[in-house]
C-alpha cells in the first residue's frame, strides 16, 4: 500500500476528530483546575478493584483533608435557614464499613410510625369510657315511602338499661314466665323461658361499676378482677374447697387455686389419676372434647386446656348463679345449661368424656332419664366419670344409691371399667349388640328408628336409649389433631343440597377460612388483639374455628349452628371442636360481657327474613365485652341498616371491601364496642 503524504494525513477526517476530542479534554481539565479555589469543594475520587468476584473498596486520604470550606458564597441571598451556615468539616477517611450516623428520633403518638404507616407495636390500654351516654332511647322520624304510608320512627340512640340488669340473661331471668310454670320440681325454672316477641331487649346492658379490661389469658386462668364479677357468695360457700378465694394482698382480684369439691388438692393431680385408672383416657389424643356437668368455676376444664382438650363446662343459673360467669371471665368455655326436662343443645355422640364431680344431679330419678341424656351425647366407646359420695362412702343410704347407679348403668350396657378412691369410670358400648341381646321388656328400651338424636331445639327428654348408627358413624373418629381436617363420616347424614361433593365442600370451606384468617393476621394484626373467648355465629362446618387453630391463635371458639340452616353440629364435634344449636331470633344463654370476639358471616341476610336485625345486634352487644370486636361479613344490601343500628349502640365501625375487591357483593363491617355508662 502506498504511504500517505503529510498533506494527505492532515486532511484525514478520523485524525481530525481525535485531535479535537483531545483538545476539548485538555481544555476542560485546565478550566476545572483554574476554577477550583478555597471557596469550593475539589472533586473526590473513589475506586474499587474486583478480586475473586468480590469488590474491595480502596481507602485513601482526601485531598481536602484538614480543610474547611465556607458555603455562603454559593447559597442564594434569598435563602433562609434555621441555623447560620457554620463551616462544614470534611472527614479525612471515607470507608464503606463505617455506618452513617442515625437520623434523630421522630416523636410519634398513637399507632402511626415514623414513616407514616400504621404500627403494630403498641399496647392496648383501658377501654374507652363514654360517661354521658345516658339511659334515654332517642328516636328520629324517617321519611315515608309514599303518601299512603305514615312516617316511620327509627332508633337514633339506644339508652342504657337499668343497673339491675347488668347480669341479665333474658331467657333464664324471665320471672313472669317462671311464675306461670305448673311445676318446678324437675328443674323447669332453670330452662329457657324467653320473652314474647316484641318484649325483648331494647336497651344496652350496663357493666358493673369499676369494670376493667379483663386480665389476658393465660393469667386469667388463675385470677380475675373483682370489679368485673363483684360477687362473693362462692368464696363464702366454696372457699374451703379451693374453688375460689379473694386475694389477701390485692382485694381487687379473685384467685382460683385450681381445686374442686372432689379435687381440693388441684385439678392436675385429679386428671393424672384418671389417666392412670384407664390407659385409653389419653388427653389430647383419644380424648379431645369433654363435658363437665355442674362445673363450678370450671377448673376441671381450665386445666384440661393445657392438655389439648376442649371442655364444655355447664351448670344452671342456680344458687351458685355466677359460676358460669366466673368460668367465662377466666377464659374457659362454658354455658348456662340445666339437666331438667329438655335435651341439651348439643348433638348425639358429641363428647369423648363426660365428667360429673359432686354435680348435685340425681341420675337415677325417673328411671334414669337424665343419664339417658348423657348416653345420647356420649360418643360410642366414650367414658363417663362420676366422683361422688356413693362411690366411696359406706353409709346405708349412699350404698343404696350406688346399687341403683350400678343397675341403671348395666341396663344401658355401660361397662364399669375402673373404680378407685372416689372416682368411678364407665364406658359406653361401640355398637347396639348388647342392647339387642337384652331380655324383652327391659326398661330403658331402644328409641324408635324414626327418632333423630340430633334434634335438640326445644325437644323434650325421651325415656329411651339413642341408637348407635349401624355403620359406625360418629364412633370412628381419628385421634387429635388428625380429626380436625379429616372429613368425618357424619357429613353424609346432614340434610344438605349436595351429596356427592360434601367432602370437597368441607375441604373448600377450610381452605377459604384459612386464607382469610391469614390475611386478617397480616393486615389487621389479629395476633395483637389478644383474642380468647370467640363465637362464630354461623359456623357451617367449623372452618373458621379450624383456621384459628391452624394459625395458632391462643383462643377457643364456640361454633353456633342456627336452626335456620342445616344441622352441622355432628361434623363440628367430630372435628374436635365445640358447638351449640341456637335460634338468633332469641337471646343466647350466656352472661353479659363474656365474649371478646363475635364473627358473623352471612348471618343477617338469612335471619332478617325471620326477625329484626336490631334483635340480633342488641344481643351481640349484650354478650360482647367492652373493647371487644365483631366482624360482620355479609351482602351489601344489609350493611346500611346494620351500620345504622351499630351507631345507635355506640359501636365504632369501619366498612371494608373483601378480598374480591370493591365490586364484590359482600362487605366486611369491623366493629368495636366501647365502654358506655349512663
């Protein structure tokens, strides 16, 4: 190739471009150097080298070391500052390992953090007082729907009930109805006698004076505030049996030593004895759901909770009328219920163990009709434990009672598996073979095949033995915890639209509530709410309660099955959960202020066809503790009326979208009950 001449070289465009770039670079450097003086920062350079895939910072002395600079020259004259522009020192050494100094703390109040987000790091204080709520109910006139219709009146504010109603249970305190009873010798006065329609609760039941936020579980097992249940009769009657005592150091508290009439040395020792007597009584495995009859303050059930056993503690509202109230204040499952003339509101084959310790019930009266009710509720192969004087005393009258009890249990085909000290334990048979082999005419016959042992709402006791299903349904349940998510056989016995897909529906309900509870925990901080006594007012298969268990929330759930829908109670108990039948157009059999949380999903859109929504909401207010919460998940068309009623009750509410979004047909109303005073 012919070499380029000098003239041609100068005309080469590439060379011209390179020369211009070099000239521009030199000029920029010269100008930067010239403009740098003591009034401005010099450029700082940092470098890092890659070695073996890692970046190692180089640390060097800044050329501005030991210099200070006045920035006033570059700050506009119209700029205002809160402090004078003092000289800013430049650090000598800069490293990546030295952390930046933390920003000054931002003072915040309530539950908003320094980033403006809602914080879950706070303690719940005393419930809010509204001193001037008043006891007058206020009404306002609503516009009429047309000229032919007169204007209607709606409640603007429900007034407080009289102070005498602070422990009012409408269906158990109906004095007028009790006076009209033809007989009370069988305990009829302790059963449900609800006010007639239109005469129900129309005010807010007040708390006792000095009411305080309940002591949280598990401390509440051993102590509660005196001001919340201000009654001392049980202390006077049962203090010597270690039921309950008044704290000698702090008179504001009741203490529960854990004893009972037959286990004054503590429930734990008593439970250990029962397990040793019968090896199959494995608490928390084979024995998961129990009933304690005549429970006192429910220490038997309270101590079974630590063994993974749920116990329905029941007692009538009798001379020891506050025993159920104490149990619920402690955070233990309990209901006011009486063995009298009607079936209890629990299904057949519900309980793995039924316990009676000096429960003051004559089991042999009327040919053993009350023990027949125990037999109906006891699971096939389940156990009945009786701790009473006839078991261990040898007085003539007591020995006669023991003989009568033996004869009765033999006629029921129960097997006396162990008698030790003051406890006797029987086992119910697994099938009907023994019943069918008895001589003709034997008392306590089998019930007709047409009898439904799960029909319990206002159903009279029957003098017959409930049949055990020939297919073994109800008796073949897995051990806990496997039974919680195993679709039980009795799914097939429920009167329900679906037949083939029942197991799929069961699993779908569990999955749905598991996801919902998970979202509540994340978004609404449920684990900070200190839930303990929870009621699901329309429980279905018990999926809501199962989800709370799966997410390890330290609470128990009473699953209520309304009479307006299918009877799913057998499935709930087969899962190892607690439940009860109820009609929400009537009051519930519990004391006021006994639940921390009420959950109602799809309840109002069904029940409003049968009764006023205010009837249900006023009952919810009665049984909910001040500071307690209610979540109402229902269709949009009932939410306006529900919000109006809850506002009239003094609740704080917030309407939220469901996970389906703003265009879904359902909404969630979150409610909080405030502590109101007249």
